C-alpha cells in the first residue's frame, strides 16, 4: 500500500503517518526526516542542504527531489510506504510523479486530512519540537514527561517561530492557495480521499485504516 498524506500544517499528518506506518508495517517517509538523516550522515546532498540551512535559506526543491529519489531507491519501500510532508504544491506533485515513474511506483491513495482553522491554531500554537530528533510534543495535548526536555533523546524542546498564532494564520492562507491545485490533481486521478481530522487522533487513524482496507 502506497499512501500519501496531505493536509494543512497542524492537521496531524506527522502523527497519523507515524501510527499508520506502525500499524501497516510500512516505512514512514517524511521530507523532514530525510533531510535530517542526510545532514547527519554528511552525504553529498546533506552537505549541500546544510549549506543552505546554515545561511537561513530553504532547501531548494531540486535538492529535495534528489534526496527523495535516493530514498525511493531503497529496498524497504517495495511493500509500500507512508509519505508525509510532500508534495506541498502542484510542481512538487509533478516532481513526485517523475520520481515514481523512474522507480516504477504508483500511489494507491492520497488522504487529505481536513481540519478547521480554529483547531489548527489551537494545536500548532502549543506545539513543541525537539531540537535534536525533531519529535513533536504539545503543551496541553501531549506534554513531555519533563518540561522542556524530549522524552526520546533528552534534547531541548522549542517553539518554532512559525508556530506563533499570527504566523500560523499566514501559513494557512499560503497552504490553502497551494493545495487547491494539488487536491484537484489527485481528484482527477481518482486517488483522493478526504477525511475530517478535527476529532480524536485515534479515531482518525481508524478511519484511514478502514479506507486502506476498502481500496486494497
Ligand atoms: Zn528528541
């Protein structure tokens, strides 16, 4: 089963992708993790990416797509995968299709996690991210065992500057503008499934699992 998870920031893509990957015994592929791993392993692509990051710049699409191509060349994705965090816009969707073509892969389902703005703002404005391993916590919904410290690696937790309320609203605007063409793209391919994702994360997960059984 090859699944792509889409949704606005704060809709719970990362959480759902991780749990889904565990339940279906499939690798969880996230662009954030690929980037961190490449930087950590000091691969040629990772070094190039680090250079951009150290200058406070976004990693260019072209570099990210090379890392994705490399990731989709590994053998653990043969049985399927859960991809989250990519694509974010139409041009990335086309890049992904190119990569899949090269690797003889196709997507089985694209799940769009639909969340209301108020829920997203509540979720994101309380989010804490580990500065070392990237794990997510939440001040109210999922607090770390020790304040300010990551449960998994003891790294320091911080609030991303773009998780402040006024920036979240701007991010949502940008996302909505970009995702509409993406939704249409996958709708036309008859791959898109929309799910309401405001509710309990466990229930949303069960709904995704039910969908995978339906299309399997
Ligand atoms: Zn950590």
